[in-house]
C-alpha cells in the first residue's frame, strides 16, 4: 500500500522554517543587533510591517494563530538558529504597493 501523499507544508518544512548554522549566524551579525525580549512579547503580527528578520540565538519563540472563533493555537516553535520574518519583507516587497 502506498504512503499517503505529503502536504506542501510537510515537503517544504525546511524552506518554510530554515535553521542557520553558527557560521551563518556569525556572518549575519554585522547586519543586525542583539536584542532580548520578555516572555509573551509580541514580535510580529500577520499583515503588519515588522522590525525585519529575527534570528533566534537563545530561548524559543512560539508562532500561534487565532481568530474570533478559536483561541490561540500553536503553529510552530522556533529555537536557536531559526529565522523568523514576514515573507514580503524578506523578499524585498512592501505592503500596499
């Protein structure tokens, strides 16, 4: 019996949630600055322009989704080496234009 087909999210997980090696993080350090955030700090909100790209150096960041009918549901947990950012910003596009 053939295995069930995998979803796009399953086959593209590494592209959707890239993990950087320490050497890659070191090369990128000159383009940003280190920041620390308290627990429960909102870093990004869908559809809003963010501060840019985040690379998790320590700790973890939980991505969640919710709407009027459902409470906050986990989507993915980012850990050290993870890259987080609004796709349009990472691709060099701006909203509304």
